[in-house]
């Protein structure tokens, strides 16, 4: 038998056994008790949702009221600058979720960011074998095929900024760290060669054989030429090509774009020293 099926059957069996035990116990407790006027047994209301929630058969209830992308940055002197006048900028990404829980406590573990990012013509050309091909041919290929890169990233709860647990009927900001500030927002882990293995074509002529698992700043925010700061999040987030999935207990919650707030920009020092409630005080 498939291990996952066996585990599910086992959990259901345990749940049924627990419910029967509760019913038997209550039956013994209330047996023979009468309501004087009617001679009927006292009605008993049994709430088994808590037992089922503990067994992960009923997922805990949690609502995502908003999600706020945050760019965290730090300017510093380029270490190889002889005159110490050349500066570089470290860029990172955090995601702050405003969550509300229902009648049960819930633990949120991670935030998945998955989907496809359409690449620029320059990035596409850099990954192609250009021998015997003209730039016009390659440019037309890029326009016709709409090349993209598949991404599969995981953001974890930043325990320094927030808790990963919501109590019953709780209301909290929970911060997820997608990538620590790093030079120009480039991941320390580069691309495996050839880069073309990461490319898929929207026209269906090619599927990517590799997935980008390390976050990249300009795959999330729109980069503006010769500017330190982005102009906002990418269109792929707005139109649903990139999805955000919150893991809350045993439940997966897909966060729609309508829940997104405008992006925020914070210097790293200011971000580190202030509580998340103050940083999100102008939420929306």
C-alpha cells in the first residue's frame, strides 16, 4: 500500500476510535439522567472539531488579510575601490503577512513562491549559442517564443521579527524572509551551465529542464536601469504567473494578488531595530 494512503487510513482510524471513546464516555456519564417535566434523557452536544483538528483531519482556520513586499537595503563602500568613493547596494526581500486566526491556534511554517518569470532579451541572448545566427534572428525568436524561467522559492518565518504561532482569534503580522540583503540582490548561488536549460518557451516548443530555486531580486521586483530602487513588483505577480502559497498547519492557502499592498523600502538598520507593528503601521 502507498505509505501516504496508509498514513491517512491510520489517522482516520485513530480519529474514529477517539470519537467512539468520547461517545461511550459521555453515554456512561449521562445514562439515566432525566428531565423531570418530560421524562426524557438530557440532550448532549458534542464538539469533536478540536479532536479532529489535533489529528490534522480538519485544518485550522486562518485568513490572509494582506501581504506586503519589503525591499531591505544597505549602501556600503565597494571593497575593491581604491579611493573608497564607489558604493554598492545590498538588496534583500521580506514578505509581511497580516493574518487572522479562527477558533483554533495555528502554526505557519513557510511561504512558497512558485511560477514562471519571463526573461529579458539580453538575458535570453546570454544563454544562447549565437554562432552562425544574427541578432535580428535571435531577437525575433525571443519575441515569438516568450522564454521564461521556472522558479520555486521558499520563504521562512523571520523569528527575530515575529512569531510563527497564532493563538485562537489572533491578529498578527508575520514576517517571512525570502532573501537576505546581498550585493545588487544577486544570489550567492549562481546558475548551472548551460543557462538555456532553465528556459522554457510559452509557445510550447520547449520545457525547462531546470528550476531556479534561489531567489533573485529582479525576478521579484522591476529593475529600473541606472536606478538603485525598483519601480514595484513584477507583472508576473500581478497576473498570476507567480503564486504565493502559505503553509498554515496542514493547510495550503493561495494568496491572491488582491491581497497585496504597495511595496515598502527600508534601510537595513531601520528594519532591524524597529518592531514589525511599527514598520507596518501605514499598512495600505
